[in-house]
C-alpha cells in the first residue's frame, strides 16, 4: 500500500502528548479520528513521542492506505476536519518502507524562556517564566560542554526506556529574541532521550542564574547520574522544530 507522510503542527497545551491513551485527548487520537473520516481506519507512526504540553512546529507522521488520493486532498481535507490546535502543513508520498523514527538523521528542538520579572499572559502557554536574570554568555559556555558524542545518562528521565544513552549533540545555542525578555534555547542532535532537552534547559538555567558554574555541566555529563543535573524545565516551553531525513 502507498505510504503517506504528513507534517503536522500542533499546540500541545490541551493534549496529553502524542500517543493514544484511554480517556484523554492525544494528538495521535485526534489525527487518527480525522483520517478515519476521510479514508477509514489507519495506523499512525510518528517521528517523536512528545509529552503532555509539548508543541510541534513540524512533526512527521506516516500511515499506509489503499486509497488513492492527491496529496492536496490530505492537506485540505484534514485541515477542514481537525480542531484548531492541530494542522497539516504538508503531505507527500514516501517509500513503502519509510520509518519516521528509524530513518531520522537528527532532530532539532527549541525551548522558549520568558526572562522578565513580570509574567506576560500571551506567553504563558508557550514559554517558561524565569524571573531571575539569566546570563546568556554563561549558559552558552555551559552548553558547549554538551557538544559531541557523550553518554547523556544525567540528562534523561527516570522512566526513559532507551537502550543506549549515547547521543551526538550537534549544537546548543541560547539567544535573546528582540529587546524584550524572550530567550530561545535551540538544540540539535542525532536523537534525544526522554526529557533530555528539558533537563538540559533546566541545567542551563541553573548556570544562567549562577546556581551552577558553566564548567559544572561537564562534571554533570561525566557523573552519568540524573540527580546531579538541574531541574526538568516545564513542557509548555518546548517545540519540536524539525526532523531530518536522508
């Protein structure tokens, strides 16, 4: 059967993550329901397993179908059915054996921080409010220790079930956006462990506030122990930006 790859975007605020669960609203559940109205029952596979509250700018999802429809039918038809917090931004036919997770060459995430003494209502769903001043230069100095291939055991959730904790980090960059209090932490790696980005962000915020020194990030890596790293940043500031394929 032909395989179709959708690239979807969603506001994760009112979802309990991607994966279907009983009696709660999930992205997979909503998208499966919309597709079933168009073409019947399908099985969806995603590139990532996002947690409750996490957002996506461009998340690949694949399904197989015996229906022959133009790709624009999926873009227009699904967007007419889907709720306003999920949208299809692209649809393409891919190889029958395409694996959205196994074929991935790397992923990039963005984490948004509102660094101001006062909260802003319009950022409350999409940025972590950190009222204490953050030293961006120190955060970037600390992030540099994460570059390259390392054992990221210190930066994974206790319930992470990945068999290997080795990951290749391509980039970590903290930057100010405009003249207000918005900061962005952009990270790119070949793959990520459960909660890895959020723990990295929590650790860099500790560096930015002076609770940790930049060089301590290297010691945290070497310790291979979750308790020595910083807190897990809340999910609502995290966005899946891109998944790269051959």
